[in-house]
C-alpha cells in the first residue's frame, strides 16, 4: 500500500516526499496497533498531511 502511494508522488520534491512518507508509515503503524478506528485515523492524518502541504506553500511564498 505504501509503495503504491509513494510511486504516485514522484514529481514532488524530496523534502516533501520524505515528510509524506513518514506520515504514511506512521498511519499504517497506527492502523496496525488498532488503537483508533480507520475513520479516526484518516481524519487525524488528513489534518497532518494538510499541515505539511500548508508549510510547503508557506516556505515557497517566503
């Protein structure tokens, strides 16, 4: 699953790719732990991913 998603992110710069890859692996790790439902994890990681992209846009604007 992780590999497929990462292949689709080939045109994104390395720093952003590294951050997204870490989030993706953390998502899968948390999903395997079973401490939260899939819906809760998706909501949590959607916020985290949005923050990463916002920071990236802010860095480009600076």
